[in-house]
C-alpha cells in the first residue's frame, strides 16, 4: 500500500501563495452552523406551513436524511478521493481533500468552507427541486442539510473533541482508521452503513477479534 505524508501538527498549512485564496480555504467550525441553521429553519417553516399532511412531511424528511447518507458516501469515495494523473488534477485533489489527509489535525480545514459548501448546496437545491415538485421538497431539503451539518460537526469532533460512549468510539475509530491505516476503505464519516453495503469496510483485525473473544 502506498504510504502518504501525514503531519501530526495542529498548525494550519498554507495551500496558496495568494493571501486572498488562502483566506477562503480556511474556516472555523462554527461557520457552517451560522450559514445553514437559518437556512434549515426556513425550509422547515416552509414545510410545516404548507398544506401537505404531517405524515407526508415526516416521510419526505426521512427520505432527505437517507439521501444525504448516500451523498456523503458517494462524494467522499468517488469525488474527494478521485486523484487524476495530471499535475492539475493532483493539485485539485490536494486542495479539495488531499490536504486533510496530509494534515488531519488542521483545525481550519475540517469543515467545508463556504466557497465550497454554498455552491454545492445550491447545486443540490436545483437538482432536487427539479425532481421533487411537491411541497414535500421543503422537508426533504431541510433534512438533507441537517445531514450535512451533522456530518461536518461529527467530522470536526472526531479529530478534536473527546467524548465518551460506545457509539462515539465506533465512529471515531472508523474514521481514524480510514486516515491512518486504510485510506481506500471506510468512507463513511457520520455512519459506517454504506461501507458495509458497498463492501468498503475495513479488513477484520485478528488481534481485535481475539481481544473481544
């Protein structure tokens, strides 16, 4: 397996010579909350105030959350980990995700910066709006954005917050194993569900198995 450079420093690495571009590549973890919580509240209000029944609203909400879990896995596996052979392709890969694998403790590059999250959210908005033409769209999209925020916050916390609990330890162990042991496995961050379904879960560790036996 090809070994990649990994820094244990918590300092933020520089990616661009230009101070202007460098500024937009870094973001405090609270920024996605400031941007998307009001947006989510708006879509929830639109959904609740629509003539659609509560049952359908809940079903669309559950569907939106489910679709996010698929989106998280697909984007992480097929987009963030896609590394073209060209010099430009490798540079773009480093900017979008490679930097996080090289500097996993960089506090300012653990959540998506608005320069990326807002265009992506806008793209998904128009995509889903053209598919879901009923009032159920509002509940669906609110849940989709909630899923994104949960993903961003969990991702930050995995790298920089200490929590107790079996579920939390499973999530943290899963993601850190993706970083430090099997970077081509374990693409789920907020859940390992799709790794099991898509068969990208980690190989069974015989040592861990013998300890738990």
